[in-house]
C-alpha cells in the first residue's frame, strides 16, 4: 500500500473559457504562491481524468501526461478517461 508521500495527486482538465485547452494540475506539488490560482483554474474547468502518479515513476508519468495533453490540444484526438488510464497504467498508484 502506498503512503500519501509515495504518490502525486493530479487532474487533467479542460478549460471552459478562453481557448478550451486541456491542462494538468499536480495538486501535491502546489506551493502557497500558486495553490489558489491553480485550484481555481481546475475547479472552473471540466475534469477529464484524475488520479495519483507513483512517485518512483513520477517523471516518466508526467512526460506521458504531457504527451497526452499535446495530442489532445492538437485538436485531432480527445481521449476518454479509460484510454487515458490505459496509457498511464504503469505510472498510476
């Protein structure tokens, strides 16, 4: 069983306003400086997928999330939550 310190909570969301881009927020990496803005941005968006990355695989997991966002923001692809989970399965806690 993973302890809270062994995973990173994240959410992939889509902006409801502006350019409707897909974005990610890593909640457990927020600081007092950016916490309020990032949480409010995610709350104002449409949740696409959320979960936890294993800290031991956090960097490759974040790279995979970045690839998913790039593909979805290109306008050609919109992955379902199941497809995202499948692409990230090796990184998820």
